[in-house]
């Protein structure tokens, strides 16, 4: 597995990335990766501190002669999205990520890679250990739980940072410098799980919709990728007008910020209706492949009739109707484009997870917008759907957007550095994904921030991969930026 990074530059960064891949680090379980960065600090005689939630700041003194340069914060997050294909055997609580090289890409074997944001963490640690870089005083900030709650940034101790220049290393596009991001909020709809014995004589079958690309619900939401939960609900809604069936289970998605790739349902039908149902599923499979031609090459809908495990209980008819209607009615995808920045998704919603949660039927959704009032509107739409079906509604406070500052002094420096290194202008843009910059900027007034990173494709899905040549460019840019800021 380590041979995947053999001979790749910068070797110091890739060595750290390999070590990071050996360490379990799902969101809210960052204990071991936090200990790793602390160990790197200790063996380099660097001072560090942690706050009450577990984020870490490591301080590296300036290069000789640069002690009076402004303090620069290098920021990344320790956690990763833990997703795998259903047929992949992997325990994220203990198994290392199996990395492999495919041409100019590093990827994982059936799981997320964790380049988001493992590359940023590895880069910061490589800066810490480098002996020949020129830089001013540095603060290396490693936050926890970025992917599921932005907890590290939200709860960051106000005594943790002195610097007012921040380089966030959590974006995923070579050649782009980000100066703004969307805000977001999560909303969950909960229906009491009312069940009864399946009707006598009915048989259990399993409906599966899957094979989709999934991906990051901020970065990939504008690409028209399929949402397995929405498509399965669409089929159930329409089939309910033609065939009588009873719903036992609906299960799909696993992360609020990942577009769901797979969704399953267990249905109970009359034996005489199985053939008709199988025909309708086959027709729906053809519909999906026609609608997503050129986007989702592996999309499928299929019916399993043998060996289906069942509890023998189904939702009451009232709950079944409300559950299917709620999922089918919820908006998904791009809901508005920015009028200020061409090509930027302004507002979206991701119908992310549906599952039986204890004694509740749960539908978890994630809203994003770069405009606060638009975020309130789409969040209100989710509430309205919940109220129509009589659901309990749980909505968090969300996190703020990061408003672009085109006059940023750090941005101006970055543009000059990029042009001098690569002989072309960088793309300066905002991102629909949520970065921690908005929260950190609110907490530390006067923070001047940019975000950049190498090309990472398929983040939050098992297709995640990072481009090797882009990592080298990212590293060269980071080194040069630190040198120029020190001057």
C-alpha cells in the first residue's frame, strides 16, 4: 500500500498522508489523529495547545530574521467522511484506508480516501517538519468534526489564535483561490414509527435503487447526479396509485453532506402482483438510464424476490402514505443560482438520509445558501413539508456564509504568487460548499482569509481521488505564499 506513494513529490507531505490514512478519523472520533499531530509537534519540539472540544494549534517559530513578520494561520480539519460501497468490507473504527495509485491519481479501495482534508493536514505537518522553508511565525490549526457539525470551528477557543492571516487548505480545485462560501443548516423530519403485522398472504420483496455517483452535496450538487432516496420515493409514490403494497423499511444515505448513492425498501405485496411489480421496476430501470444517460453510467433499479429478510411488520397505511409523500415532496438539488457571481450555486437542498431511527421514521436534509434570507426560505420549505405530514421537526442553528472580500490583501498577494509560479492568473471564486472560514472569521474579527487546495474529485464518496501533480503545485504555492507573506 505504501508503494502507492513511492517516489512522489513532495515526499514529506505524502509520507504524512500515508500515515494519516492508517488512522481511524471519522467525524466525532478524532482522538487518534489528534494524538498523531501532537506527536509530530512533540518530536519537533513545537509548542501546542488544545481547546475543550479537541481542536489543536501547533506553533512554529519564524525563520531567522522573519520574527517580526505577521503571524500566519494554516488551517485544516482532522476528520473525514467515512463512506464505503455496500459490498466493501471495511470497519472505519479500526481499519486503515487502503490507498492505491492509478496514473496521476491516488484513490482508495471501495471507501472514501480522506484526501478531504487529509491532504491539508499532511501539508501543515510537512510545513512543521520542513527545515528549509522561509516563513514568519506560524500557527497550525487542526479543527475537529468539520464534516458533520463544524464543531471545531464553532467551539474554537478565543485564546487559540493570534494570527489574522488565515490560509484554509480545504478546497479541492487546482488553480482556484476561494474567497467565499455558502452558509448551511440541517433539518430532520421525524414521524412516529407506527407498525402492524403484514397482511396475511403477502410476500416480502426488496426494491433497490443505486449505482449512482453520489458525491459532495455542495461541490457536486449542480452536476445533475441522481439521488437514490428521491428516485426510490418517486417510484413508490407512483406505484401506490396502481398496485397495493405495504412498506416495511426504507433505508438510504448515511451523511448529511453526501448525495445518497443507494436506497433500499422492503415491500410486502400479494403473490399475484409480484410479476407486475417486477415489470414496473424493469421499466423504471430503463427510465432512470434514459434520464441519466451520460451522467450516471451505473444507475439501476432492481427487485429481489428471494431470500428477503423481514420482520413481518409493516408501517400502518397512514404512516406509509405520509412517509412516502414527505420524501417525494421534499426539494432536492439546485434551487437558485447566484446573480452576483456567474456559475455559482446560491441555494440548494440535499435529501441526504432516510432510515428507521429507533421508534421514528427519519428524513435528514441539508440546506445551503450564500444568502442568509434564501437559507431561511429553503429551511422554511422543509419545515412546511414536515408540518403537512405531521412530523416532528428538528433544525439546527446552522453556520454562517463567508462573504467574499475582493480587496483582501492576502488575496492580492496570492494572485501575484500564483502568476509568478505558473505564468497564469488563478481563478478567484466562491464555493457552494461550507468552509470553516465563515465561522472563524466571525469569531476572530479582522481575519483575512483565502482557501486553496489540489484537485480532489468525488469527495464524500468511494470514488474520491486526489491528483498527484496538483498536490505538487499546491505545495509549491503554499511554500511560496509563506515566503512572500514573511517578506
